[in-house]
């Protein structure tokens, strides 16, 4: 059973810094695998679309379907793993007159 690390504990990487100042935003192995999968899908989407289009005698339609697959794949990746907050000055901290 793994111990949960709080923000103020020493970082498990051994740097001597607090976890919140060192590795708190480091990508996990699952995030790395998902990024590699997204790159793999991106690398294959246009050539596979072009091949399908060539076999159906509609090269333009095949390339367009490959590009749509590429855009949808990256859209899913971005919405599943949004970029981290930038901290105090980020847009998520707007006070709206408060």
C-alpha cells in the first residue's frame, strides 16, 4: 500500500525540496502513456485516411477523414488532461470585483 504524499512533505525524488515545489505537477506514467497513444494515433490518422481514400478513389475524402480523426483525437486528449493552473495570476482566479 503506497503512502499518500502531502504538499509539504519532502519530495520522494530525493531533491530535498518540498513536494509542492518539485514534482507535484510532474506527469504520471498514465499521462505519459496517453500522450504516446495520442501521438501514435496522430501519426497514423492521415496516412490511413489517405490509403482508405485511395482505395475508394476519393483521396480528398480520405485525407479529410484522417484530419478529422486527428482533430477529434487531440480534442479528447486536451479535454481529458487540461493544462495545469498557472497559480495566483491565472484566469481561474478572476475575482470579478470581489
